[in-house]
C-alpha cells in the first residue's frame, strides 16, 4: 500500500520528535503493509510553517538512509488552506508547497470548524493551472459532517477527498465515523490514508481500515480507491 498522508519527519510539526520515533513510526507502517510513504508535514499552519522545501528534502533523505529505503519515503506536504494558494504553488521549488510525490496533487487541510469562503474560487483557479486539490480528512470538518453536499461541490470543481483510516475504525469517535460512512455511501471518497503521527497516539492502521471498508461496501473494492499510481522512487527523478 501507499500512504499519501503521513507525518514522519522529526521535530518539524506534531509528528515524531526524534529520529528514533520517526523510524519506529515508519516501521509500524511497514508492518501494516505499507511499502511507500509520502511525508506530509504541516505547512503554513501556525506554529508549523515549514516554508523551506530544502529543509524538508534533507530530512527525507536522512530518513530514507536510516530506513534503508524500506519503506520508501517520498516528498509532499499538508498545506493549511489560504486564499493565496495559486500564488504559493506558482513559486515552485522556491515556495513552501510540495505536491504529493512532487505531482500536481496538493494535499490541503481546512480548519476543523468551517470551510473558508474563498475555497471554491481558489479550487477553481487551481484546476485552471492543472493542480488537483486533495482534501485531507473532510469527515473531521464540522461543516462537511453536517452537510456532505459541501464536499460534493468541491469535488465537482475538481478536488478529491482523502479520509483517515482512524476515522473509519472509530478512533475519533462515533460522530466522525458516521460522517465518514456517509461520505462512502455517497461515493465521495477517493483515498484512504493514515494521517499517522505517532506509534502510540496516532498509529498507521491502513490495513484494518481497508478491511472494514471492503466489508461495508464490497462494490468499492476496486484498486483505484486504495492505490496511487507508481511513485517516483528516491533517486529516480
């Protein structure tokens, strides 16, 4: 499996604090059946700004070295939505935003209690320049939980939705789990990812979540729901 939302770079956000914790977290993911992880540290979310891609790339290089390339760690970020997303993206390697495995898919996080008024317009502008917003854990957004139609509209504009494995298995409570179920019922989910932060508190659990989804919605058990295209491996591009 490929985990597209994972906090494994040490000391730069609310993920692991040390190299030892980072390695243990990635090993836990590997034991769960993951062979590729996209590192998605928080970007432009106070207090975790992490604006320099070069710093993040150096951490990825070091983590791959410590892991021996298994699982493979690839670049990405979890961008905290702002209205200047297009400008930030167009700065390229000089800007803070990194697409998932340097693709045109950008993982975007909304505030938990609302959807910014500019979201639809910004998502439309991103689509015009070939960028696909991947909305992180929409089931944990209060507005979408109350009105899944808001997510439908964003997907119509060109976004994709990524739900969290922990939400599927009930780690965040029954309300979030019910919201997650509703998104599956409506066919709005494109990706499952762990959003792992720590072995103890926010562990990787893609295998359990995938099994549960396949039990509840057998018709959704197509590979495209659970897999990403083959990634660029470290050193290949």
